[in-house]
C-alpha cells in the first residue's frame, strides 16, 4: 500500500498541504526557493558565450517578485563560474598557476576606517595559515543604474587574491577555515559597519559574482518609446539582439516578442536588423526552418528589408594555422610549448572570447594527464592559451596545427612589436600549394602612423 506522505487534514486544498515529518526531514523548514539556472559545456570548455548566456538567465529570472517599484532595487542576483585564470593575468595580476591561489569577492563597508580594520583582520587570519594576501583588486561597478534604496546600501566591492599554497589538495579547506574565522571575528566585533561586510566567495576553483541585474544595458524598451511619443523622426530601422541565441526556434521567439511590443512601428520603418549569433553554417542548424521563418515574417511585413548576421563565418571549420614548437619551457610545474605564432597577435579571439581552438592530435586533458600550455611568440606575459593533452611528448621542431582558424584570425590580427605574420596558403586537392600572401617588415611599417 502506498504511504500518504501529506497531512490529510488539508487534502481538499492541495495548495495548503504540507509534507509529514519523515526521518530527518522537517516540514517546518519547507520554504519557497529562489530561481536557479545552470549552463554547462559538457566538454569542459570555457567561453564568454557561457557567461553571456548566464547573464541572460538572470535577466529573465524575476523570482518571488523581489524587485522594488523603481525596478532598480532588489535582493540581488549572481553567477558562479570557473575562475577566469587567463583574464586575471590579462589584468596584470601575476597569479601563479591554476589551483595554487585562491580568489573571491568581498563586500566591504564604504567607511574607510572600518574597512581598514576589517582588512587587517583578513590579513591576520590569512597569515595564520602561512599564506599571503597577494593582491586586492577594485572591482569595476556601475552605481548610476542603481535605485535609491540600493545605492544607499551599496558596498565597496573588492576581489581578493591569496597565494602561498604548497598543496592544491588542501587549499580549499584552508580557505574555508580562513573565511569562517574572519566572519566570526567581524560578527563579534564592535565595528560599527560590521553588518556591511560579506565574503561572497573564496575558492581556488570557482568565483561568485553578485550584483543587481534587472535588465539589459543595450537598447530601449517599448514603454520608453511610447513615453517619448513613439518612434523619433528620421529613424528608418530597428535593431534587436538576443545575446547570441543560436537556433531558428530562438529567433522565432524573439520575432514574436518584437511583433508584440514593437509591431506598431514595423510598418513605418524600412529595415529590421535581427542581430547576430545565428550559427547557420553549423552542421546541425535547421536552415529550412530559418528560411520558412523569414519568409513568413517578410510576408507579414513586405515593406521591410531584413538583415541577419551569421554567428560564424561562412568559412566554418575551414583554415588551419600551422605553428612550430621553438622551445619547451618548464616553470612552476607548468610545461609550455613555445610556438612561432602568437595568441595575442594572430589569434586574439582566444583571449577576447575566450575561444579555445581544436589542435590536431590533441584533446582535453583528463585528471592526472600531462597538460601542455601553448605559448605565443610575443613578449606579452598573457600571450598563451591552454591547456591541451597529447598522446606523445612534444619535441622542438614539431608542428602544432590549430583548426578552424580562418574566421577571426583573418580579420583581427595585429603586428605587435613587429611580430611576424604567417603566410596565407591554399592547399589544393591535387597536393599543390599556392602562396597567396606573405607578410614582412613593410607591412608592419605601413601600419604605423
């Protein structure tokens, strides 16, 4: 017989039924939960697209209606992501290798005197564990978007970096102990603004960013247009973007929203730009559905010229960047293959996106597998990308070939300090190779003012 786990006294009113006491479960602790979203790359790859998508989740999450009447004050929102090691290095912060430092965000009181006292407690507890407060970074904020109530309670936000770990396995346990000791000391202190102090996160693996995110920083809303008398004179088109949604079904939802909220303006404009991020060159993309969707929309609005930006170049999965291992460097437990190409100069998308290209004969490293970091040829400390694993030991003189490098690499290259550019070559099916373009000093000089 199936056991009834709900109180029968409220059986007629399902919304009021409460679970019974079962084992360690305590019904009185039951409460509504905030909204949660999770995004993951199942291959373990990092990308800025994941972060943008996470922010989109937050924009769409109005849990419990916890937002003030001004739409600019709420109980906050946040994302947790892997520590962006490469980004930190690009900020000029000389952190050691991954796993050998801890970082996190701090909420501190605005009062300078109280903040100094709290920081002294933090440093003291860190040093008790034989570690060092290596750096304290001021986190950029945008207070002008905050509502009055939120602005009045805005903390000073800093990012903390802790170094000195000798064992990666015990690093997060030490950070947990440090965090709890700091929190207990501050809570029991007589610091007037102690309640304004909060450790958002502290880890060697993940970081939590908390903020208030009620909407997008781009564009105007239909309400704003209506409040200002509609579409301004002289405006001939509209542009919308959906944070790089990639499939036609996403575009369909976006177009439905555009017609619902901006439909009154569509017959008065000449063109509509539907933004980018549509991966129409991908092998899994449903091009027929996209074509049908656009034709149907055009039939409803024949006056419009429709503009759609591809999310990837039409030369998708085309083009190889061939590099040579010039040296192999062992430093701090990290093995770096120094190449004769540059991530900063030839592959800037690897640092800006960040986009990690596939390497022929390489794969994502598993736990315990040797990792190879690829180092660029420029003098920039952040000119590297990684990590990859190979089925063999790399050797000086060996080729390392990056796949799918014709898209951004062709248009975003630089010649920082005269770094030599690779030649552009077409490999014919019959085995012939045609050199299309070579680069030399004259190209570098002609870029200068």
